[in-house]
């Protein structure tokens, strides 16, 4: 699920879209399983509960890694922007201070 969350972050999906993928997966698997007679089998309810728990766990892990990846990118972007702006802003501050001294 780590890879799934990272891949979805890389292509720009939101957390809601990641969860929607799992919702569709769950619906399709349960529908196909039901059409194949899975609900009539012995232990069907227990199987369905285990499947739902597995999907819920996958959602939790995928969303956690997606969020971590997005946060990492955000921090990297802020660091790059901060670094790239530091030099021009320092020049403006120095020039402003120099002009203020000259104009006194």
C-alpha cells in the first residue's frame, strides 16, 4: 500500500480520489463475488467481513503514505522557494538600508 499511496500522490490525486478508488474496488469485488454465488457459501459473512477489514486497512495505509508524500513535496517546495528568494530579498534589504543611510 506504500507504493499505491506514493504513486497516487505522484500523479496528483487527492486523498478523496484515493479513497474513491478503494470504494470502487470494494463495490466491484463484492458485486462479482455475489454474482458468482459467494453470498450463499458457508462462511460467506466471515469472508465478507475479512475482505472489508483488508480494504479498510489498505485505505488507511495508502492514505497515510499519500499524505506523507504530499507533505514531503510541500516541504521541499517551501525550502526551494525560501532558498531562491533569500538572495534577491537580501539584495533588496541591503539596497534599501544603503539608500536610507544616504538619504539621512
